[in-house]
C-alpha cells in the first residue's frame, strides 16, 4: 500500500480576517493528526508545486484567473475580499496555486503509477469556486483544475468528482454543467450554504447527481444514500479517474454543519471510494481536502480517512 500525501507550507501563508473558520490552524490540525497516526507518520509529505496559469485556466475563465493573480493587496496587513467570506492577503496566490498544483501533481503521480491513492492536505479549499467566480472561502477549484488536467493533459475521456463535504460543491457542478466529460456527484446537507444542489439539478444528460440530506442525518442514513443513490451512478458513468472533494464538516462536532457523522463514517467512505476506484476507475483516486471546521474532529477525520485509502 502506498498512500501519497501532498501538502504545501504555503497554505499557512493564506491568512483571513479573524474571526474566520477557514484559517491556517486547520492545516496544522490535519498535518499534526497525520503525524500522530503511526501508519501515516513515516510517509513523505510531498511539497506540491504551483499550478501554472494554463492549468488553472482550463477550469477558470481568464477574468477569474486575472482576478486572483491580481488580487493580493499591496499592504502586508490588508485583505482583498471577493465576497463576505472569501479573501486574499499577501501570500494567498501562492497558497491557491499550490492547492491546485497539489491536485494536478497527484493526478500526474497516480497516472505514472507512483502510488495507489493520494490525499492533498492543502488550503484554501476549492469546491465553491465556479468557473468565473471565487466564492465560499475558495479561490481556485482544486478538483476542477485536476479534472481538466486529467482530460486535457492525460487525454482521458471521463473523470468523476465525488463530493462528500457537508456543503454542496456548486463550483464543481458549474464545471460539469458545461463539460460532459466530467461527472459531478455530491451528498450534502440541504438547506445549507450555498443553497444549490437540488435533486432536479442534473447537468448535461445526467452528469450531475445531487443527494441532499437534511440536518440531523446520521451515519447509517448517509452511508445508505451513498450506496444506493450515488455510487451506482458513478459506476454507470465508467470514469477513468476518481477525484474526491474530501470535506469533513459533516462531522457531528462541526460548527458549520448539522449532520451527525463521525470518524467511522469517513473510514467507511474511504474504503468504499477505494472499492469504486478499483472497480470503475482503473484504481486511480485523488482526494482533496475541502471543509472541516472543528479542528479536533477535522484532524482525526482526515487522518483516519487517509489511513483507510487502500486500493490493494
Ligand atoms: Zn464545507
């Protein structure tokens, strides 16, 4: 078993105006929990390269890319806001490019046969960033950039994105709505930010699958919905690569979500995702950190999930 862990210290340089849930302590919590996990402690922490302008430009419009490339404020202490909760400081561009770069690099490493599955422990997260709009803590859509890289650089024909964050990945859905080679499938709490992700949002010929669940959904229900309503749709799409938006804010301790999941549910999800990758996606699996805002639960969940990534 060889799990690849990619990260970037640049993630610590992306600061946000306090108080803010999506802050550098999250990345520290994930890396510390992995260091405390015996099976992960000895693995390399691969420092990610930055994505190129061309690579992020496959997912995002030139206007979006320009806005982020030019978004850092001149003053070291200042912040530039895209909306009420999405900010850049000096250092944010590098963090965002390395977050997207980690996902791209992980795709390259898996395609080259250099690992079984990869987890990208980076921030800022990505799944709310649409093709033409940073939003919801997200500057570039990391899994979207990786999906387009798998299609355009590696010549694949079909890539699936599975999103288990408690929030709907509107940005990744935005990609699938104009890119039939991408399937986007999400389980998320509804109603909740950003307000999208209804079951009748089905994309292009059904390449968008939304499984909204209500606040109070427990692990047994969450698992059953994935098994019954989401994983079979992914298998039918026959993806050649599986990308996962791995948010852990569905944990019962999370302050931003109302689901009742725990570490055991994320261990189960990792095992199922590995099964799916093995059976339908040539054992190609890359997972990218999204949300998770109770730092203790986030660290434990991310480490347990990553430890359980075993394609076998
Ligand atoms: Zn989230």
